[in-house]
């Protein structure tokens, strides 16, 4: 249902959200409908602070791109599933939530400190249109980008 509503809204949250849902769905299907007993012990995945910083820097440097779990995982030589687990374990939020937080923070900065149009800001943070940007910003900030800019 979450994936359907995301698609209906024009995918304002980006690819990482859809990939996260697809991965979770695949794991759930395997757990519930697999004929073999696959009790995989949960193990704590630990990578260095440098590897975490590499992922964070990549995300911040590429907010305008369609970021994927596969790309982010490849930075630290992990598959999408293990990358999601490691990132959430380390950061306390999913990669999707972290990327959205970064996009909103960058949008807030650009709205407050530049005269860029809303379309330019939308494209610079990875939204496909001003409409998607407005939906995403309002969902997380409670007001539209224009209203936010006018408050400052």
C-alpha cells in the first residue's frame, strides 16, 4: 500500500524508497513462503567510520541524482539488503529516511540563502518536478517551500 501511494503521488521520495519496499517485500515472501528452513542468524555488521563517511559524503554530493541502494551498497562492497541493515544499525534511520532528511536540509538552506527558483531547488535535491518537491517538503516540514521562504 505504501508503494502504491508513492507511485500515485509521482514518486516524490525517489528510488531508494521503492527499492527498500521491494527488498522488504522479497524478504517477507522468502520468510513466509520458502519451502526450506532458512534461519539466518542476525549478525551485527560493522564497517569503519571511514566507510560510513564515504557513504554520507556520496549521498550529500549526489542528492540531485536518483540514488539507489545498489549504488550505495557498492561503495562499501555490500548487497542492498546488508547495506540497509548496516546503515540503519549505524545511523538509526533507513537510507531512504536519511536521504530525505538530507534533501530537506539542503532545500531549507537553498530557500533561505539563495534566490534560486523552486524548480531549480527541486532539481538540485533530486525531485523530478516542483510539484513533487512541494509535496515532499510539505510532508516533512508542514508548510510549502514558498511559505517557508516567505517566513525567513
